[in-house]
């Protein structure tokens, strides 16, 4: 370190220079030295002094260090020293680590201001950030790593400004994304931290990072590190994923479309052995659950949330979460967050809600998961956050789930209560919590029961049937009566608020429930007494809810009780309370601080049990009813009547519209069903035709096989001279023999007739010969007689030749028949003894006969089945043709209506054209008469006006 000794003066130079002087000399050396080694040593010395003399190095050396970064790019060592020095100057992390307990309290603030000021100086020239981005691209470890750390520190100090510079820099974000692919884990991990700071609260950068394949790379890192069992790197990756997805609908959709939700399932495969829960694993799993909640948050667009919920169900993620939910040994905070996550995965999704209703806890006997969770909610020994999470889960299960609401309320109805008492139902747990001594259980049970009635008038009416046994020997009372009884007993404020919220939800939009409530004569005096009193601040909330309940009793009153008609209740308010006082007390609800907190988000999040007063869905009801109740109080009876008439008219109109909508919907459904039926019948017809063709070919094949077997069997019988088997075949051989005998007799008769005719012809020939000889010895007298005799002789010769040919053919046939006759005689000779002992001979070849009979039966059955199928096909074709004819008629009717409507439109256009012509003619006449007329087209466009003026001038000419 000769260089440092020279700068600092050496040991014999007298008094030691101060730190500022040394730094100044080092800065001069960096700026003026021509040798690279000298500049490198000076920058190394500044790095060693930068931690202790941060302010001095930052003020004096920053400009020189930036110059080194610009000019000495070829030497990685000096670049690394310069980047480390700038990092020590700008970063506040080092100062915070070195703070002692004895330091002043305001030192952290000074440190923050120092780092922020140096960062502002550095980024004042945007080229400095661009230069730093180019250095981060270098592969050299001694350049890339300090560059990443320096850029991360800049983002921590002046995030929005640095983000904007990087955003406008060419390929700025893409350069930083390459850090995730670095094989050196130190750089890769610090790159994750850099991207965390870069993506904070900047949607544009978040989108760029996401489309640079960040999801794929981060999920790969998490998998490589061991998912939830990984270390701090997994935590950093999960934080970066949260930055990319939270409140960014585009990235959420990209994450879902990229099938990355399916890759989240292995995160929650924690196994059966849950005893090894390290602090890092708990942190990782907590962040993983939060990431799932980001995708299905109620604040996201409904369509995006619904698609993510369905994807989580189909990939098995919901099932895995329910497994953790029902597992043993899970830490309390993980169990609480899992309940909240499952809540938002099933919220408003019917498919997921149905699956959750089917989940059972691994107990003996198995109990539904909903029942097990409700047992935790009404148990005052359970942690407060866990009870809030269970309430949120129950609310999400019932959100837009009328089926689930009906199942919960049905467990309270008399016909479905388990009389044996072996199992505890959800309704029994809610009633038990509603009337327990724990005010928090009262509130949770009341809110849960209110959600079971939310926007469901049918269940509100059914719940009126619930009867409760208060004590032995006393008659049962209704659930509504029991709630009002507890309300009037002066219990805790939290209990009364919960019961009042339940009653307001129950009575709203249900006139029958209002009538039941008013039927108890003690209810209205209790409400008016509570509202009229001047109580403390704690009781003001109860007064406001009592005013709301009384207002609901007026607004939804159907005037069925004479003593509690709308007008009488208004008069009672005017006398006992005063309208202005009533409206003021009603306004206490929306002005309350806890009301504003509850209205922000659906999840119940309270710092302490005492702050648990309002439910999110109830705040919506208050917002809806507060205005209409205020108007209803000031309305007169005539206005009420008019309003009721308007309501009835609107209801009738709505009913008519609903009816027609229903008819149209049914017709559309029927039309679709008919189309589907025609398509189905057509396809069935084609299939059956193909089947028939196939079966016909099979039958022909069987016939051919049968004939072949028959021929082979005949040959075998001839070879073995077993003619008896031939006669026994199919039981028809004897008939064939008799037929052959008859044919033989016929041929014999024909043969005899032909022989007789032949003899006659021979005699004629002999006579002719003799006559010819006589004629040869005699002289013919005339030429005509000679020619006649010759012609007659030629004819006879032709006839003779024909007879001879016929005789030859018949003799050949006779010879064939004689041969067949001989064979038949032999067969008859052998068949006579066989026919006599047919019983013994039939048994000689039973297998052959049985096989042939079986094949004949199968062929007959196949022919019968084919004929039946053919008939059914004809019927299907007839029905399908009739449906097609009906559809064609409907189509023709619709086409006719369209044609009529087009014709009407054409007529209207013709009428409008005539009107325009008449108007233009009248305008011309008026102008001729000198009446000033302002043309409509003049006001619309100046050009059109000019054209009109030109037309007028031409007409005047």
C-alpha cells in the first residue's frame, strides 16, 4: 500500500490528515492519474473508507466514480470497486446494520434521507441508470453482482423515478429478466430481489415482466428449491409473484391461460406427517395461500375470479386445500389462512360450494366439514382470528348459493331434526351459539343465520315455522319470538346488535315475517322506547338498529293487522319519537366508524372482539333501505295508496313480461329439443341402416356357410355309402324320394307316347315310300300334279328329320332318367330297411343333425329380429319426418311474417317519400308567395343550405 502511504503522508509526516482530506486526495488521484493501477488502488481505498465516511465519499467521489464507470469499462476490477463504493454510499442497509443501541433515535431518519439524497443525485442524469443497466449485462461476476445490488438500492430509495427511467430505456426490463437465468445462485437470488423492487406498484412493468416468461422461471425456481420446504429464495419468489398478480387483471388472466394454476397444486402436498413445521415453511406456505387468494379475490372482476375458481377445482387444488383444512397438527396461523383461502375459492361458485358441502372430517363417525367448522366458531375457547375465518368461510359458502341456504335452514325445521340426537346439525349449532352466554358466539351465529336468509324470501317464510323448547313443561316458542325476548332482556351490546341485524335481514322484503313480528304486542313498544330514550354513545348504535327495524316494519307492512297499519305506526312515531329524531337515530348506523370499516371488504377483519359489530352484507342492506325508509316516514296515506297502486301495476307488468319471457324461453327450449331430437333420430337412422346392412351380409354369409356344410355333408355320406344319413338329413329325404318316383313315372308315360308317335310316323313313311315307287312306274299326266307331289315329298322329308332329332333328344333324356331310376331303385332298396329302423339310425349322427338344426333356428331368429328392427326403423323415420314437417311449417310461418314486415316497411317508405314530395311542393308554393321559410337542412350543414339557395334562384329564373 505504498500509494496509500504517499497519499496519507506516511508515519513521519507529522499530524495525520482528516478523513475528508484523505478522500479528497484519493479523488484527485482517481481524476488525474494516468496509470490504471493507480486509479484502481485509489478506488479500492475509497471503497474501504465509504462505510465509515459515507457522507464525505458520497459528496466528493460520486462524480469521479461515475466517470470511472464510463471510461474504464475494459477493467472489471476497477468497475467492481466503483460499483461497491456507490452501493455503500447509496444503500441504507449497511448503516442500519451497524447502528448501536446508544445512538440517537432520529438517526434512522437521517440515514434514510442521506440515501435518498445520494440516489436523487445519481439518477438526475438518466444516462447513469442506462450505464448501470449495460453493466448489469456483463457476465463477469465482479461487475454483475455489485451492479445488481446498486440498482436494487436505487429502486428502494427512489422507486417510481428509477422505474420510469428503466421503462423508457430500450430493452431495459428484458435485460434484467436475464438475471433469473444466471447459473450463479447469488446473482439469480439478488435478481429476484431486484425484480421485487422493480415491479412494485407499476402495472406496465409488471406486464412486461410477466410476458418475458417470468411465471415459468419463478415456478421452476420454487420447484427446484423444494416448494414449501424451500428456504428464503422461495419466499422471495412468492413475493415477486404477488407483485406481478395483485390487482393486475391482465397478468392474472395470463397466469390462468398459461395453465400455471395447475402447477400450484404440489405446493400444498404437505404430507401426513405435519410435525416438522419450521418457521420458514410456515412463512412459505402462508405466502402460497395468499397467492391463491390474489387470484380469487372478491375485488377482482367476477368473470376472472370465476374462471380461476373453476380451474382450481378441476386441477384438484381445492381438494388439496380441504385436505389441509381437515388435517391434524397444522399450525394455527396456517389453518386460519387456509380457511380464508378455501372461503374465497368457493365464494359464489356453485360447483366449488357443492364440493365443499360434500367434504367430511376424518372423524368417527364422519362429520361434514361445515359442522366441524361451526363447532369451532361457537366455541369461545378457540382463537378469535380462527373464529372470524370460520364465519367468513360460512358466509362464502352461502354467497349466491340458494341450495346451500336451503340445506342449512332445513336442519332447523321440525320435520328434519334428528330426534335421536346422535348427530349435531348446523342449525342446532347456530341456535346454540345464538342463545349462549358468550356475546361473540351470539353475534357470529346471528350473522351466519342472516346469511342463510340473504335474498331468499322462501326461506324467510320457512324459518317462521321453527319452534324452540325453552324449558321443561313450558310450551315451545318460535325462533322469532325467542330472538325478541332476548333482545328485550337487556343483554350485551354485541349480542343485541347481532340479533337486530338478524331481525332486519329476516323482515326485509318479507311481509309475512313482518306480520309475525307485529303480532307480538310487546315488540313495537320496546322499539319505540329504545329509540326515544337519550342514552350514551354505546347505546346509539342499538338505537339506530331499532329505528331501522321499525322502519322495515313500516315499509314492508301489508296492512293485514288493523292495529299496526302503516299509517298508525307513522302516527306512533310522530307522537312518541318525532320524525326528525327518528331520522337522526337512523343515521347513527352509517355514521359509525365500525360501519365504514365493515363496508370496505367482505372478509370480517377486526382488531379485537369488541370491534366486531357490523357485517359486510348488512352494510349493503342499510345503504339500500336507509333512503326508502326516510321517504316512507314522511309520506301521507294517499301517497302510500298511490305507491301501492303503482307497485301493483309494476308487479302486474313484471308478471306479464316474466310470463312472456318464460313462454319464449320454453318455446326456444322446445325448438332446441326438437332440433336435437331430429339430429338424434337421423344419426340413429343412419346407424340402424348400417346395422341392417351389416346383419343382412352376415345372414348371407351364414346361408352360404350352411349350403357349403350341406354339400360337404352330402359328399361325406356318398364317400361312406351311408345313404341312411342322407335320408335322415333335415327330415325331408323320404319326401324327395317320392317326388323323384312321380317324376320318373311321368317321364315313362311321355316316353311311351313318343314311341307311339314314332311308330305312326314310320308307318306313314313306309306308305309314302310305296306310293313313290308306284308313281315312278306310272307316267304323270300333268306338270302340276308332279310339282305338288314333289312339294309334299319335301315337307315330309323335313318333318321326318325333325322327328328324328326329337327322338335323339328324348332318347338321351330317357337314358339319363333310366340311370337316375336305377340309382333311385338302389336307394329305395337300401332305404326300406333303414326306414323301418329309423329310431336306431337317427342316433348314428346326432351331432351333425343338432348343429344344423341350431344353425337353422339362429338364422330364423336373426331374420325375425331384422324384421322387427326394420319395423322400428320405419316408425322412427315416420316420427322424424313428422317433426321435420312441423319445423318446416314453423319456418315457413316465420318467413311469411318477415316478408309481411318487409312489405309494411316498404309501404312506410313510400308514404314517407310522398310526404317529402308534398312538403317540398308546399315549401315551393310558400316561397313563391313570399313567405320566409327556414329550411331544416340549413341549420344542419352549410353546404346543403347553399344547394337549396341555388335551387331557389333557378326556380325564380
